[in-house]
C-alpha cells in the first residue's frame, strides 16, 4: 500500500483554483474571443478579421511599433544607467546609503502620482523643466504636446521611476564578485576602465539578465504611466498596445481589444524566449 | 584618494538631488499654496501657507470620496495580502518538499503569471459569469491570482533553507500535515513573510490598471482611481491635485523608512542565482 505523503497536493488547491479560474481560463478564452466580433451583447465568430485590422489600420500598427520601441529604449537606458549607478554606489563614496535610498524611492511611489507630477513639470511654457532650461538659454520643447516627442518623454519618466530597481539588482550582483578578481587585475596592470570591462561586466552578467528581462517585460506591458501622462495622444502618437487594448474595450470593440491582448502575449514570448536562450548561453560560456 | 571620494560623493548628491528630490519638493510646496499661486507651477515658496485648508478640501471633495477610496484600497490590500501569504506559503511548501513531475509542472504554470499579461476583457467575462465583477472580493481574488507567481517564488526559495529534520521530528511526534505546516513551518517563515507583506502591499495599493478594468463604479473607487479622476476635476486647482499626490506618496514613504531591508530583499530575490 502506498504511504500517504505528509505534503499533500490538496494544500495547493485554494491557490491553484483561484489562479486557474481568474488567470488561466481568461487567457485560454482570449484565444477564442480574439477571433470574434464581440461586444457587450454577443460574440460572433469572424476568423482572423481582428488581426488583419490590427496590422492594416495605421493607428493600430502605430501602437504595436510604439510598444516595441518603448520597451527597447527604456530597457537599454535602465540597464546602462543602473549598472553605472550601482558601480558608483558600491565604490564607497560619501553618503552612499542615503544616495541608494534616494535613487530607489521613486520605485515605490504610485505611478499615477508620478505621471501627473511630470505632466505638470513638462508643461511646454510654465513647466519646471522648460523654465530651468530657459535659464541657460535653451528653448525647451513641448515634451508631451509634440507628437514625435511625447512617447520618448514618457519613456524618460519611466526610466526615472524604474532605474532604482535596476540599480538595486546590480548592487546585489556586484556584492557577489570577490575582490580577489580586482586584486589580480590590478597586479596585472589593468586600468580602472579595463577592470570594468574585463571583470565587472562579465561577472555581473546574471544581474544583467534579470534587469534586461524585467525591464523588457514591464516595458512591453506598460499602461498606467502612458495613460496618466498622455492617454496615447497627441492623436495616436504615444499609443502602446496596452492603451489600445483599453481604448478598444471602452469603445465596445471587445474582440479587437482581446486580439490586442493576444498580440501582446505573442510579442512577449517572441522577444523573451530567444533572449533567455542567448543570455543563458553567454552565462555558461563566461 | 579620500578627498576624491568626498568630491564624487558631493557631486553625486547634487545630481541626485536635482533629478530625484526636487520633483518631490515641488509637490510639497505646491500642495501648500492657494489655487491661484499653484497655477503658475513654479518653485516659489507660498505667499499664503494653507496646508490644512487644502488637506480638508481634498478630503471633502466629491462628498468625502477620498476617505471611501482609502477604505476600499485598505480592504483590498489587507484581504489580498492575507490570502497571498497563506496560499503562497502552502504552495511553496508543497512544491519544495515534494519534488515530482507534477510539482515542476505546477511551478512552471504558476510562474507564467509573472510574464504573461492578463487577458483583461475575457477576465471581465469570467468575473461576470461568477458574479464577482464590480465587487471588492472579486478584486481581492484577482490580486491574489496576479501576485501568486512572485509570492510562490519567494516562499519556495526560502523553504529550501529550512531543514527537513524539523518536519520529520514533528511527524514522528504525531503531528498531522496541517499541524506541521501551521505550527512548525509557518512561524519559521517570518522573515520572508514580512517581505511578501511589504512588497505586495505596495504593489496592490499602487495598482491602477486592474481596478480601472474590474472595479468600475463610484462606490468602488480606490486611491489610485481617485487620484486619476481628480486630475480632470482639479484643472483649476493644482494645489489640490498636488495635495492628493502628496497623500498617496506618504504611505509608501513610511513603509520604506521602516522596512527598507525587507523591500530590498524582496526586490532582489531571484536576481542573483550564481
């Protein structure tokens, strides 16, 4: 007779049933609903119509392209700035504990609060940023009113708010590097810059993997900051997939909205899977 | 060398101050001005300090909506975090103690939640079918589902560091599986439980997107939704908008001051595997 385990699987039942009903079921249902014309009253099967529309209507295509651009720009900036800040804040500079807290605090603040605050600071004529720029004779741009700049401004605010997390992860990564490596490099006559490229960058690679993955995923999924700062405007110039999904839902195009959701899943899978493979391979090699 | 450290430190402080601190000072100053003064959006100190008046105006706006919002947000946060701690610890415990194909499958399954964004409109459909749409308990369960992956990740890693001898000693003494978990294991999980509570509370309290979708209706407002709605109402009263931003910034600041260490532990977990 089989002995009963002291770790019964039914312990997981409450958690798994909530997760299954509220996360897995909707995710699977979305595959079907994305193929329908769906409104508050009925869902009618329509094949790939929604997807065709997503890749033919210019304003929807714009949302897809913006999402990728936004994720890449914020990911690159957070990774580079995060590593540099972490190196600075582990070098024993005066007051580094307080500096770490200052850089990290925005991560915990409400995104909507941050968005509204920067919306006022980026006001084209009165905003603090452009007033400060005018003191040194620069005519500041319309950060959020210029269609070709709006999304980039949102990206800068996202970096402001998220770089603290990247820094924190890098600080934890740097702490695992044994000082012996730097000692050896110094004896071999390596300069500070060589030590950074030859010792720090390769040995902090696992932290880089985490920072890149986290910031790419959160960049692709971002909704609240865009919604608080521009609502996708001016026009559709700063729309990302998540804001398109919300707008189509609000207008009653539930099928189209769900297709946007499925495109977002696929995009995350297509971008993240090969990256994970590449990062793990480099990790083994180095 | 020593002097260089001071110089670098001072320069870093100046830069960090301008980039990260000045925006918050801007909020504080403008939250204390009159409506006319704050409309200029500048850094001048208020000519007339009216902190209390702005505070009472914000709280009373729209028939004390902010108080209702704080109440709803607290109910959601406390409810969801409580369930997450118990559910997440149970899952992490079984997955870590009972390695099997089924366990690996469940673990992979739960972790998909960290990556895949939720399918919002189909979720609304499910919530409507089970009569949980537009309800606080529905919102609590949603937050449990979305926070489960991260919670299980933290608990599973921590439980690996608790020796199995402890469970076995209790089993020999005749404890039943639930007693082993609640009497022996759960008390030992305190450090990671504090981390889960702090990190998830901040995430759930600050969540805007999901209440926007799943919790429409005036009686269901949360703190973040109120802040967003006040934006259109306070166009001519920037001082009240800034007061509102100040009010939502203070809770995380307090939590940060007291639980800095646990937050750092939670945010960096899983980051450094090697």
